[in-house]
C-alpha cells in the first residue's frame, strides 16, 4: 500500500506549486503528476468542459495505481470534486476545502477574501466552503485573470506590471478591511510578495496548496498509507503537450529542476473529447 504514489493533476504546470508543498511535507512519497498542457487554461472554460477534462486527467493517473488523487487545479477543485469522487475508486482531495478551512480558522470574524480564476470565482465554491465552516463570515471573491499569464511570462512580484495589476484587482479588499486572503489559484503563490506588500502586514495570506499538502498527509496517516521508505521521494511528470516548456517554466513553480517529462498522446487521456465529438 505505502509504495503506491500520490497522483496529482492540474490544467498545466501551475499544480507544481502544490507539489512543491507536497515534497516539503511528504519528502518520502513517490508523486506522479499529469499536466493537461494541451487544454490549459481551465479557468476560462465552462463547468461542463472542466468536469470532463478533470475526469480525463484523473482517469489517466489511475494506471499508476495511486493511493490518493489530488486535484491541484483550483478550477477543477471548484467544479469537479463530486464527479471525481463518484468516478474514482481512490480518495480524491481538492485544494478548495483545505484553503477554505484555513481561511475560516484565521478570520476571527473579519471579512475573508478569495482570489482565483473566472471559473473558480464564478462557481462560488470557496464562498460555500468558507461559510460551511462559519456561516457568519463575509466573503469577497475576486477573479484576477491577468495573474496567470503574468506569472507564466516570468513576471515576478517586483515587476511594475504586476504591481499595477495587483493594485487594480485588489483595491476593494483594502477598502473592505479584509484580514485573510486565500490564494485560490495555482499561480498566485508566485505573486505572494506583491499581494502581501499591497495589502499590508495585518492581512494573512493563505496558500491553498500548502494547506492541501497538510491535508494529504493527515488523510494518508489516517489510512495508514504513508510511505515507509525514507529517502525514496520522487516525481514523475506527464503532460499532454510541450514537455520542454513544462520543464523550463515549471521549475519556478516547483522550486526544483525538472527533467524527463513524458508526453502523453490524446488517445491516452482525452476520453471526454471523444465522447463529445
Ligand atoms: N491551474 C488553474 C487554477 O488553479 C490556473 C490555470 C488555468 O486557468 O488553467 O485554477
């Protein structure tokens, strides 16, 4: 049981920001990652499409006999967890619930904010999850679609374009005296300094990926499914397009060099497309 990998999927390379925390939290675990780089972004697509893609990604990963499947993509986590739960024979964990739980824990009655893609914010998933922990909390939810391309282009927190965009999107959070902000997208942790700098020291930033890594550890411990072999942690990465770009851009998200990324052909993962054609 414990030699089985943790399977992680994302719309592309952003999920490596979640794997970064899994590696830190669970250094002995084998991880297998699928990035759907052929069909990224998910954050601008409909629920129907994202559910189909998320099922494709997860089903592809089942061939590795994982002990748990982690939906690292916030958009997929926001819209597809019930379908993934129903379809998969192993436990499924998304990033929304761990991030929401941490936000509710730290809010102390103050308004909470969530930032994410259009689809994540439009789904209302974070709002529901936060209020399931504390129905009295006010929740600001703001879509920040420009953050994803800025990060993928290599812009970082001190870039003037980032500073300007952060100010433009997040000014309402300052006005509302928000004290907790959830980074509800895989890419936003790479802009953490700009976001924290703009909102000021009183605001606590929650990284959903970090919270998810803690939850994965707890879930595996509960099931007595943690790896018992120390020093054997590893990552195998598979993508549906452009492995070279994944290696080059992805290492900033993972904070480790990435090598040997394997390309997966559409007939191995794209069942939903075949069903709809
Ligand atoms: N991984 C996505 C998320 O966390 C961001 C990129 C996309 O739109 O696919 O929502």
